C-alpha cells in the first residue's frame, strides 16, 4: 500500500485501441504497429530465492539525491550481486508444544499457487501526483513511495514477473494465481487497463498525454507483453490504491473538491505538504510536478513552490487518466482475454451492494480448500478525515465474512483468506496509518475479528500485501488444548519497491495428517539490458539513498516474537498447521497409493 502516512511509511492499462488509431492514423497502421511490437524476454535461468538471492551492495560513499538518476552508475548506486539461496525456516509456532515432526514426510501436494501484490502500475505523466513531496522530505521512507525511478518501469516489471511465473508453471503446474491489491497507483483507468493488458498479453503503450519519447525513449516505447499462461486462472483483490487517490484520499469525499477533475486536467496539481498535515490538501503551496518522458531518466519538471511559476504549468490532458469508482474498476476485469472472465468478481453475490468486492472460490474441485477473497479497505464515505490505509470492515462485509467462515466449516473445507491489508502487525489507529481502524464506522474491532477467526479451526492462512514486506506472523491458538485454532499470516511484497518479488505457496498434506504450507519468494528473472533490469537497479538505489534497509529486513513495530527478520528483504518458510480431528479424518485419504483424491 504505502499510502500517505504521518508515521512515514507511505507508500501504467494500455491506451485504448481508439487512441492508438488516432495516433497511427489508420487501422492498417494500427495492425502493423501491433504486429511489429516486440517484447522483452527474461533470463533463461529462472530460479527462486531458495536457490539464490539478490543481495544489495553497500551504500556508496558519495551522497546523492533520489532524483539524480543520471549519477547512479557514476557513484555505484543500485549495485547488487547474487548471494546464496535462502533456506526455509520450519515454523512450529502454532503446533502443540511437544510436537517435533521429526519423522514426518510430505504425503501429497494439495495446492500450488502464486501471489503478487502492490504492483502500483503508474502513469508517470499524470498531472495529479505528489512527486515534489519527496524533495521536501528527501530522507523519509515515505518519499520513495511518492517518487523514485521505478515509476518509469512498472508495467515492465509486471511483465517480467508474469514470464517468471510462466517458467515456474512449466516446471510445476500452478493451480491459480491471485493478486492481493494495489494493481494501480491512483485509481486511473489507463493504469488499470495497462495492468490487465499485461496479464492478457496485449501491446502495452506505456505513455500518456502527449506521449513524449514514445519513439525514442525505451521506457516509453510500445511493447508486447508476454501474458500469463492461459491455463492459469488468476483472481483479483481490491486494494486501497485501486479506489483512493494516491491510495489515501476518497476522490468524492475530500476537502479538495476539484480532485476528480485534476486527473484529466492539463494543469499540474498544486497542494500543500500533506505529509505533515493531510488537511493541507486544499492548499496550493507547491506544484507537484510530472516526469518528462522525453528524457532518458524521466526528469522531474513543473515541480516547486507555486511562487516560482508565473502561471500554472500545463501538460497535455488525457481522458484515459480518469479516476475509476469501485464499480467501474471492478467492471474492467470483465474486459479480458485471460480467465476467468471477471477474475473473481464474476463470483460476487448478485444481491450485494454496488462496489462489493468480496467473493470466494474453490481452486480445485477435488481438494477441500476454499479461498475467501476479502475487501478489507476503508469505505469512501466512512467519515474518516485521516489517510485511508487502515484495515476496515463495514457491517455488510463483516457479516459476509462470518457467513463464509461458517460455511467453510460446515462443508469440511480448509480456508485461506486473501485480503489486501494484514492484521495485527501494525499498531491500531491513530498510532499507525496501516493498522486496524478504531472508529464506530468499523463494524468490528481487531480483537473481536481475531477472536472470530480463532473460532474456525479450518482457517489455515491469511495472505495479504499492503506493507510491501515479506513478514510471516503466527496466530497461536488461545486454547492450548485446541492448537488447531491457530493459523498463519503471510505477507507478499511489492513488485514496485525492493525486493520486487512475488510469492509461491505449496500446500502439502503430511504423513501425520498435518499440513505444511511452503512459501517461497521469487525474484523476476530479469534479463540484463531490459527495462525490468533497470528497475531493479533503481529500486535498490532508492533503498540505499533513503536508507530503508532496516525497515525492509527487520520491520516489526508491534514487537511480535513470531515475526522474524527477513534476510535480504526475503523470507522463505515451511509453516506447519494442526488440523481438527474432523478435518484429519476427512482429508487423510488424500494422497494414498491409489492416487485418488476423495
């Protein structure tokens, strides 16, 4: 997520066929352009972090600013090497105290899937960003979420990650993939379409407005995305950046009444220092700037104090930058060539309110595991004047979640909750902008939510994104006599910021009828000389300049003893889970020598 944050931890949809038609001038030219668009291959050696890791180098001695990208190579910023593989940490935290599992073997694989999160596809030329705030706060971690060189290459990194998934799928078939939210950076139509079109394998035209540099600058040139293997269904979760401006402010319920118009305006956005005071959004103290796509490093232009400009700076407006409502954003997932149509939103109850983004699905009909996709982002009209990055369930979503959990127990299904925002790893509001929101508008408190989860022993896993971290947390049963009530939480990092990874999950039934959840970080197999490789360098440089290494590797604000350090920003684990007696009896025939799953 990395939304605007007082705690300082804030955090392109291809252009439409019609627009390309106007640019190219005729349908024949369009077809020629599409057929001539080439893709960017990945490296031939596709490995996970269990085999090797990306290790950032030591921060160079010469200090430079984050926006001085032309100096990165000169001074050695973004330097890295490959290091040894990262072993799996075998975790027994939620198992009975006497359990060792020393002679236990994995009997059969029940499920194999991947998770991506916080891709933040960014229209770098959009007029209403917050780029200049990084200059006002050059050493704060939040600043790198508002501006860094990775903004130039967000579609390219997703394309490389998709190709990496495809290569892993050829080795060991994936049952499905799930995206855990923040697909786009700030609710824009073109950002959302670029995101879906990369997964669909379309031609991506990653420039907007005047399309400066589209014929000469690599990150601006159209290219053909590889597309996710058509045999892998993928599902989508809603994140706060998918329906709030900059992931933080409701477009329609804001002190800034021209916020929606600012998306498609030709005037560069001016505002106050909202990092210091979110209420300053109504001020016009500084022009926030845009990135110049005609320059090789995406130079910042039209940024600085308003008094430095004789008149408001202007850029080419683009209607495809329009902000999408929840319902409009969901509707875009029905305009796709990959499967399933709707990417999960086709499964939303037809009786649910508009914009309802919760649903559940069973990945394999022969395996009793259900995935509950939960929208736990704030409502647009929830009455909060704070940054909208908190965990939240309104009454409708809270009732839906309880019903889904009870139904899973009744059907004898193991359950995975997939939500954008993790729970109980950040202090609650107002002490954190990413923790659970304490307010009457929230239908459930964090303690009551966790108590409800403990009532469902078939819940095995909560997966999320939001914090751009690789944290794993154990929720240990409050009843030592019923360890099966415990469950695991696994966070998936961002494809935007270092370490720019996704996760795989393999769920095994063990010989003693316990479960092992094996979760592995994967670096996109970027090929040297490609845009995705440049993005890796820029993400590492940003971390070195801003100094976020400790936040990336040791982040544990609640001092939870089950949250372990993340070497090189990564964390691989085998998470063992006790099943209830009823579930053990139901599932133990899976993987027997007959090979029949029952």
